[in-house]
C-alpha cells in the first residue's frame, strides 16, 4: 500500500470514529421507517412509551449536538459572525421542523408555537445567559463584550418579541385570540424584513460589532484543535440535519399522545421542543463564556433568540395559513409578566459592556421562577 493510500485509509478511519453517532441516527431512522406502526401502537404502555420517547429525544438531541460540533469548527475557521450565524440558522431550522411536525400531527394545538417561543426565550435569556455569565465570571472579576453588538441584537429582539408575543394579547380579532390574516401578513413581513436587514449589517458594514472589541485585560489563545476542510464540516453539518427532519416527525407522535390522550398541559409540547433546540446552543455558549470568549457566547444566545423570533414566527404563520391550523400568539397572565421582566433584565444586563457573577445569578433566579411557574400551571 502506498503512503497516500495509507493516509487516506487512516483519515477515513478517523472520520468513522468521529462520526459514529451518524450511524445511530441512520439506524434509528430506518427502524422507525420500517416498523413505525408496530412501535407506536404500544404507546399506552408506560414503560414502552418512556423507552420510545427517550430514544427519539436522545437521537434527535445527539444529532443536534453533532450539528453544533461542526458549526463550532466552522466558527473557528470562518471567524465571527459567520460561524455563529451558521449555528443559529441550523438550530432554528431544526426548531421550525420540530414545531411544524407537532402542529401538523394529531389534533390542532393553537398555542404550541407560542408556548415553544416563550419556552425558548426563557431557557435562553434566563437559563443559558445565567449559566454563561455565572460560570464565565466565577474565576474573574467581570467579563467584557462588544456593547454595540449586544445593543444591536436587543434593539431588534425587543420590538419583534413585543409584536409577536405581547401585542396579540391586546388585539383580539373576530376569530378570538387568533391573529387576523392581515395581522399575520404584517407580522410575517416585519419579522423577515428586520431579520434580513440585521443579517446584512451583521455580515457587512457592522461586522465589527459582533467581534471582540479588543479591550479584554485577560487574553486567551484561539483554540488550536485540528480542523478539517471547511467543506468537510459544512457537508457533515447538512448530513446530520437529514435524520432530524424525519425523527422530529416521529417524536411528534408521543408528544401528541401525552397532550391528547393523557391530558398533559398544552405547554408540555412547547417545553420539550424548546429544550431540544436550546440545549446544543446552551452547551456551546457556556463553553465559550468559561473560556472567556463572552462575545461569542452573546452572539450565540442573543442570535438564537433573534432567529427564533425572526424566522420561526413567519414560518408558523405560513403553516397556519396554508394548512388551516389557527395559532394563538399572545401570552397571558403570569407568562406575560415573566416575558416582559426577562426582556427588561436582559436590557439592563448588557447595557454596560461588562457582566459579572451577580447578573448571572439574577438570570438563573428568573429561570427557576419560570420552571416553578410551569409546574404550577
């Protein structure tokens, strides 16, 4: 065997070892494709339901974590903001597919999209932000970030979040809590329009807003882990997205069973979807903050919230219109209070360009309050 052949064989063996989870994703997809009826007809058995639910959830989550792994490689090679942008768009795509699958499977759940958006915002802006700031500042007096970037994110997040989840509460139309066709069109156009302008600024003239401003007193070397070619990570990122498209549709069936048959709270589906899509980004953001790369962490969690609202809301409205599944967007009661409080605290947290341990603790307290709110509903 020639040296070049041996090198290719070694490289291929390394790829197989690194991407072993892809075989799990494919095997799971084939199993549910071939035996879905036999698998799902036994959901009434508690043990069987638990096994199937955990199996699907673990495989979808593992595939999403693999997407994040390759997005992290791309982020280090392409630099900010492109790497983080790839990550947030990939995870948002998984979120849209997951919500769509649950919406279109079984009985209509008009509050699913709202509950999922609310859960994503709470998990990211309280749980993810809290953990990132708390552990990032544990060994440091404080951490610094690019103030222009955080302000730009929040300057788009706050109006879009208010128009999507707050304003509909006070604008009940002839169809009750469901937004009218004209309001749906307005909200969809505004969301896509503002997000598109943001992307142009982020990748163009204001790219420096989303990069380290160079004012850190403590410098850390850029990760020196080995990378493969950019096309390699890009292709594998897309490859891992493939099984997710099929498996999230299968995951919708046990979720619908819990809501429709076992009469679990309607928010259950939204929370499960939110945990599924937020966990991979949470891990990536906390790791970046602990390594004192707070700007990358901010790009991840604020970018995730923005893409969730800017892209998921128009997608859900489009699905609602074409498939005749009405949606309810306005938050009610304690949820509305928690949502407004979270946006307000987030503005305060990122208003100075510095973050510390106290701010992380505050966000974690709000996250615990949200969890308690769920359990009491």
